[in-house]
């Protein structure tokens, strides 16, 4: 038997004594592992119970080991998610033993493309050849013999009853959406020996997430949370609990030479049941077109298996070069660093140059410009202007793109101070794509700044449900409670973020603000110090530190911090004014707040809600400024 064997979504590596599902190792005890090897060695032939006894417990095994055999079989079936009533892998021959019934093939060596088995001649879809069972031949009909017709009717009725029972057992109780309301698409495992094609494999994961979110009513977990499980060995049930989903789609991708093999496996996470699985094999030079066809078929099959309606996609086909550049841009964008964001902008520009009607690439370019400006890679005026141009161009080309409306919402918020216009853009985005977490996230922040705390809480919880592991959404969920003057809940939320992301600078900054709200000034200063170490340089953190020093009684140090910040023309007047509010010097504070309003400094829109400014809140001039800002 070869050293590595593949069957469906599983691969058994005999040399490493390891079983993998969709590229991820699964834990299997020694007895079930030996049973699996024995069944695979049998090449589809019956393996009798006495042979299993001898293999698992030696030649001296007694014949009273029936319970142990059953235990080993049940454990193996549990790992394979195999239903004994409808087996994919292990068939029981009553009173005799067991037979392995799945198609078995040697595991492909990535460096030897010729080792790929020939796929069967079934085209699903387009030029993709999917491994599926062949349809049963039709029964002949006779017009002469009415008893044959009656027999056929009886057979059909019986088949219908059997099919109904089979589907009921297999799918469980159904609701209007098949009993399934949420799904996580785990990162496809790249089985190639190097990471050169990671951007293509991750791009296919992105496409599946995007298409399921846009084409079904399912709540689809976002990319950023799903990517936490890239190369993870975590159990499916553990992942499902963390993401709070009903189903998980996992799979693998192998590209060697001109051969491509993609597997997909859909799991009911509540009952640990296999719902659907498929292996796709194809050959050719057009890798991205193959990926597109397979993704489309997977989305259709998943929607059918989960009992949800499929909405026709509005996306148009794009050129291969444009798609390749777009995927490279998405890969860089996900890294969320200044250098990576600059590279992402370059790739998105290549994508729209290769295909000037690529609306999704224009929307992504607009989003990248917003982030590039926030990272200091572009002057704010330049980043907002370019973001607006790209988003509006996307909408002219593609009609309803949630991402483009979200970008325009950010422009209207941070540049135009058009609060009503911004809210309209965000709400249009969440209507177009309810599974887009960024739209819910930014809408929540916008509602908070307008003082609509209950609605803000609703939106941030929707964002958390879609992207439960996002550190920035978790951090802003804590800020939402902080702005609502609920520091105990805010502290609980931020501690959860820092437990999972101890080096997330923004979380330390927000925790410092929460500690200050609780009047724990020493703890607040410690958090601001940690944030400053992680940010390296931040006038905002320096201002927060000055604010905490003032409230803690260290007035001279706080005043010194304010004077240092005043010497830097790039520091927002909002930051400086906050320190003077804490020092009880409203005249100086209002000077800087008015300066910030005239210069359109960042954070002016937070004056209405942030507790940082409570020292000036009762001042008539402060209230007049809030009215002028229409907050």
C-alpha cells in the first residue's frame, strides 16, 4: 500500500501515522487508526470480525472482543462523520464484518503532476470535472402490460417514501431556511509544497464568503474571523462554538503543473454530521476560471444542502489578469500595515487598468485609500478625494455594492461632516449586504457619535456576530459601552479582546480610557504606557496620558504634556483641549476646540459623546459648538 492514501476529503499518511481532513490533522486513537489501515488494505473486500480481532489485539485475541470491535468502528465512524444508516466509507455486513466502500487513490505528490488520477467524464460546471456518483439507469416502460405500469407506480411511491425518510434522517428538522441560519467558510488548505499560491487559495476562500453572503440569506462569518483558523488544528465543534455558527465549510486546494484538485466538505456543527462533500479535478492553463467555476458550484451545492434560496449573482465576469491583480491586492490588504496597504493600492490599480469595468476592484481601491490615509500614507484630503472617486466609479459600473457605499459613508463622516448623508450611505450598505461587518461596524460608530446609543449597540452586535474574532470590532464594542457610560460592561468586553490579542495597541488605549472612567488613574496610565510602546509614536496617546495625569492630580505634568503637544502643528486641537478640560481650564480648552473646528481636525465629531470632554460639557460655549456641529 502506498505511503499516503486519499479518500474523499481525507488523506492518511502512513509514514507519519496521521489522518488529515481537508489538509488539517485530526486526532485518531491507535485502535481506530489500525482499523482504518486494515480496511484500506482490503481494497474494498469484506474484512471479517475475526480478522479485525487479530489485527487490533493480536493472534491470541479471544472471541469475546465484540464490544471492543464495535467501539473501534464507532470511534472511526465518528471521526469520519460517517452515518451507518447511509455510509460513505464503512459499510456493515451484518453478522460478517465491514467493507470500505469509498473510492481510494494514492495521495498526490505535489512535485509529480502526472500522478493526478484521471477525473471521470462528468462536467460540473463548465470545464470542471466533479467526482459524483453516476445516475441509475432508467426503468423501461411498457404500454402493453398494465401490471408493469402499476408496478412502476408502486416502485416510485416506495422510492418517494424511502427518499423522504432518508432526507429527514440526513437533514433533520427543517424550517424555512432548512434549520441552518449561519455558516463559516474556513480557509482552504493549500496542499502545495510552497506558499507561492497562497493568494489564490485565500482568494477562493474570500470568493466563497462573498458569494454566500451576497447570494443567500445566511449569516456568513467574515474573512478576518475565518482567517484566524488558517492552518489551525482546532476541532470543528470548537471553531463552531467560537464563531457561533450552524454549519462549517472546509476544504483544500492543490495545484501541480496544469492539474488542479479542490475538495469541499460541509458539516452540520450541531450534530457533527456530514451534509455534503465534493472533489473537483481539472486540467488546463486558466487556473482562475477553474476556481471561479468551482466556487460557483460549491455555493449552489451549499445553498441546496442548507435549505436556503440562492439569489442570482450580480457580478460580471472579469479578465484573468484583472482577477489575479485583485486577489493579490486582497492578500496585501488583509495584512493591515502601511507597507502592505500601499502594495494593495498598487494591485487594485493594476486590476482596474486590466479591466476598466471591474466595479469590485474600484470599491476595494476606495476602501484601501481610506485606510491608507488613516495609517499616514496619504494626506487626509488626498486619501478622501481618491476614495470618493473610486467608490463613485464603482457604483456607476456595478450598481449596488455595499463596500462602495461604506467608503462614501466614511468620506461624508470624516471629511464632509455630513451626518445625515453618511448614515444614509451606511444604511444603504447594510441593506445591500447584511453580512458585511464593516458596514455594521462603521454605522455603529456613526450612530454613537450622534448619541443614538441603543441603535449603535444593535449595530455593533451585528458586526460582532459576523466577525466575532475581529480585535478592532471587539475594541469598538467596548468603546460603545464606554460612550454609553457603562464602564463595567466596557471593561468586560475589552478584557476579552486583550485576552485573545494582548499586543493589540488600540485595545490598550481603550482600556486606559475605561480605567480612567472608573477613576483607576494609575491603571489608566499603565495602559496608555503600553499603548504608546505598541504604537511607538502617537500624539493621541500622549494626550490621553496628559488627561489621566490631570484627573489623577498631577496637574504640573499634565500641563507640561499639553505644552509639548501645542508645539506640534500636526496635533489635533481636540487632543490638546481634552487635557485643559481635565485641568478645569475651559477657556484654554475652548480655544483649542474652536481651532480644531476651523481646521477640521480629527475627532471633532466625538465631542458630543466622549466622557473625555465631560470637564467642559456644562460650559455654554461648548454646548454652542456641539450645536454648530449638529451633533
